[in-house]
């Protein structure tokens, strides 16, 4: 007696209309927004040090813009009735030997330090990057000449070379800017040249050459945009160094001159009163240290975030 075997259940399941969960869609959209390359949240979530760097740098930039406007007193106003007053409600950072309010002087000095660093790096980046791109693309004798001149500048300790140039030109803030720009540009030339050498044999560069594209077109269309990420990282690191070098030269008497409220000049003026008026140099030194720390933290965070070897798909080549 034979019987029919029961048919196994149909593995194909019919599904009806699916209703989207608004909460899940919103969460997915938020996740995509956080992963977007133009947003700040992923960078801040990477490390607490990144948050600290962004907060410090943002505060420094705000003080550089609005510091002179919110300063409670004129930074150069002399008050002989308030000489060497310790920190108080009326003078948060105390006063110097001429009765000038140190809190106001430190606030105004923020703009001076940031402006000087911006000018130094603008000159160095523009000249050094252009020279590095031309050297890397041209090769041959032009590359050899540029590299030997760069090696000549790099053979001297950077700060000593800057001090020698500033002393030769004469002590002033303008000469300090020029001296530090001369010291900074070779580093950008060597950095960008190395990047260009790794790019010029890539397929999209070779294709542009086959299409008879000019060197200027290749440099602006392909090379410049691919070295931009590493350039941003290096600049963010060098801002702190530029501010520190400027203050160091001012401390030695080669930079800003009295009565300029530049941080290095303030520290130099107060070093003779360190035992009797500790606040004179201390608060300007703290401002300088925090500013350099903030830009260093920001630069380190950007390096780890943009570097393709550390971030995978972030910072890849743009053809």
C-alpha cells in the first residue's frame, strides 16, 4: 500500500507591505551624517584630545578676533597709582611696573600672535608649496637646484638661523616675520616635493601628460588637491611653532618691542620681577603654553584622522 509523502512547507515566504520605522530611518540618516567627511562630530568622537584641541583653538581664535573689543582697559594706559598690583577683581591678571592692566595686554596680545603666525605660514606655504610642486614635476636640473638650496637652509638650526636674520635686519616684529618665513619654507618645499614624486607616476598624471596637458594645469588640477590634506595637517602643527618662535625672538629682544603687548615681550619685561611680581610673566606664559598645546593637539588629531594609512578610506587620492 503506497501513500503520498507529505509535501514539505514552501520555503518561500510571502511578505506583505512593510511599514518603515520612522525612528530607525532617522537613526540611519543621523549615522550617515556623522560619517560624512565634512562633519566635525566623527573627528571629535575619535579622541578626547581632539575635543580639547578644538576647544582651545576655537577660544584662541575668538579672543584674537574679539579680544581688543572686550579688553576692560586700554593695554597701553599707564596708571602710576596701580603699580605692580597682584591679581584682583579690578585687575584679573594684576598690573605691571607702569600700572598697565595685564589681562587687557594678554587679550590684545592674542591677536598679535595669531596674526603673525598667519602671515608667516601664508608666506611659507605659498612659496614652499609652489616650489615643491614645480621641483617634483619638472625633475632634472631644476629639481636638483631646488633641493640643494633647500638643504642649504635646512643645514642650519632653524631658530638660530631666524635669530641671526632678525638680528641682522634689526629688532622689529616685521623682521621677525620675514626671518621665520625664511626658516619655514624649506620644510614645505621638501614635504610637497616628496608627495609630488609619489603622485607623478600615477595613472591620472600619466593620462594628463598623454593628453598634452601643461605642467601648470596638472599642478593645479591634479597635484594641488592631492597634497592639500597633508598640507592642512602640517600647517595646523606649525601654527603653534610659529607663535612659540615669535614669542621666543621677542623674549630675546629681536621681535616685538615695548610697549607692544606681544606675549614674548610681556614675559621678557616681567622676568626681572619674577620674585616680587610673579603674575607679570606667569599669565602671558600660560596663555602661550595653552595656545601651542591646543594647536599641537589639533594637528596630531588631524594627522591621525586624515592619514589614509590610519583612516582607511579617508584622505584617498582624488583623480
